[in-house]
DNA sequence: CTCATCTTACGAATACTGTCGTAATTTGGC
DNA sequence: GCCAAATTACGACAGTATTCGTAAGATGAG
C-alpha cells in the first residue's frame, strides 16, 4: 500500500519542496531556506527531517557527521496524489470543475491560457 | 482576517459537503449520510458539528430540541481558498501547472475537454 | 591530544483531531 | 403528569504534529 507513504504534513511538504529543488540538502541548508519565510528553531527542522526519515519520506546519507537528505517520494507522485484527493473531497470527483475554478479565480495570463489550449488540443 | 476562518479539517469538510448539498440538516441526517461510506459513532458526528459551530464553520438553529445546522462558509470560497493554498504549496504558485497536471493525470473524458476548451475560448 | 564548535539524538510540552461512553435534557404519546 | 426514546452536552482518551531545550557525540584547529 503505497498510499500510506504519501501523506506529508504541511511542514513536511515545505521541507520536501526544498529537497526537491536542491536535490539533496543538509538540515542546515533546509533550515536556512525555510527561515526565509518562516521562523522556527534549528532543532525543529532537524526533528522534522528525522521523522521524515523514519517515515520513509526522505532518505539520508549519514556516512559523515553532517547528514545529507534527499526526498524519497517524487514531486510528481505527490502532486498527483494530493490533487486527486482534493478533486474527490472538494469537487465531488470532477476534475473539470476544479480546472475551471482554478482558471476562473486567478488572473491567468493569456499566454497560460494559450498554453493550456494547446495542451488540450493535443490531448484530444 | 477571514483567512483563519477557512481551515476545515478533513472530517469537517465531509460534514460541510453534506450541509452544502442539503442546505440544512440535523445531526442525524448528516450522520446517516456519512454512514454511507464511513463508520463512526453518532456522537462523533455530533461532537464534530458542535465544534464546527463553536468555530463558526456552521450556524445552527437550536430553537427546538433537534438542532438544525447550516454551513456558515460558502462552498465556493472554501474551494477557492484551498485550491489557492495547494497551488502555492505544491505548484510554486503556477496555476497552469496544476491545471495541466490535473488534466494529464486523470482519464478525462472528451466531453470534459471540450467543455474546458469552450470555457477557455470564452475567457480569452 | 584537547577543547570549542557543529551537529545529531532524545525526551518533553503543547495543541489539535477524531473517537466514544455516559450523563443530562427534552419531548411526544399515553 | 410520566416515561421511554431521542437528542444534546460533557469529559476523557489516544494518536499525531509541531515545537524546543538539553544532552550527547563528532570534528577540526591549534
């Protein structure tokens, strides 16, 4: 049941974003990145990452003093999973409903719209 | 800051879905609806709805013995808010990224695609 | 080698969610 | 008016997320 593996919490997601972006990172690096827009102690980040390792959300290389972490779930799978959950729980399973709301809300640029239309035409 | 008001938990969202659908409902009605695809005690649903009332997620008419509840946040606002949060936290703020993944993943029907294209053409 | 520094490990406190059992209250039927 | 049934209120508990302080361990400079 891989389903269970993909359920990062909000904080874990923030850390995963850093790991996905950097490929790999130490606790220090992750913490510095998070500190740009969030205040919390160093050991908080450390603990979170240790837990993520226990859970299997992250791999780590602890061959040297300073451990190096990597995401252990793919960004794509995670996006897919969470998006699907949202479609189910908020849009009654209708993807197009979600899509139209997403586009309707935001001030989407003309370029984006064109891009999506191209995408859809190709799908057909 | 209305922001804080819109953060229903997963269970609360299930209840809100029932309230949005029915317009108003008693605890019993909500519980029966939820029981269709979930097992939990009556008092669990009751408690949740009481808490939702405290939080301001739901209004209630307790003029008669059997209280009648209504959602106190709109489905549309809630969808918007949670969708925006997801775009931020998972897609780096790119709505079109989310949209394309949503459409790419799922076996979207041709009708849905057409519908969305129509929608986009109108937007342009 | 030794110590200051960096890093990890551990455990505890707090808060919140979801769960339910039991008690209290209200009501309609008789 | 009284009682059984329905309903709500209350409090407790387990699980988990987030936070951090403090202890322990590793490392490198001198």
